C-alpha cells in the first residue's frame, strides 16, 4: 500500500488546519492509496504521528509532500530531518520526500487562472 502525507506549517486557527484536511480529501479521490495531513507546529498530528498512522494502516511506501510555496526553514531543514528520522525509525519502509509545491511549473498557471478570475 502507498501513502501520501501532506505537511504544512500548522496554525492556531482550526479553519486553517481543516483546509489541509480538505486538500488531503481531494487528493484522496484520485490517489491509489491513503492520504494524510500533518503539521509542523502548533497543530496535530505531527509528521511523526502521520507516519505512524500510515504504517498502522499498512503503508509500505510513504511520500511526504511539503505543502509550502517557498523553500524556507521547514522545507530545507526541518522536514528533510524529520523524514530521515522516520527512515531510521522504520528501516523496512520506503519513505520519500517530494519537492515543495512552489517548485512546480504548474504554479504559474494557477496564478494566471486566479488573476483571470479576480473580482
């Protein structure tokens, strides 16, 4: 089984954290595995908690997707470190790290779409 873990910063605002859950549910519709949401700070679950949950549900291949636009501290340092820790803690599981969202060529198309639909 495969799993995706979307990880964002986390917020004190429940609505902001619920937004990542909504995105995870949308991705789940087409992903052939299970999709989880995780947060770096403030909110739960943590990335380690999401990895543990994915493993408890039978995941053998986990991809961590940083839900960030810019390559800040979490993207360049914290998330790679946490992924390495998860790999060390679960040596029989393939745990991979995807690029953050801001690295995608598709982002410019989204910006243009939003601008075209501005009110």
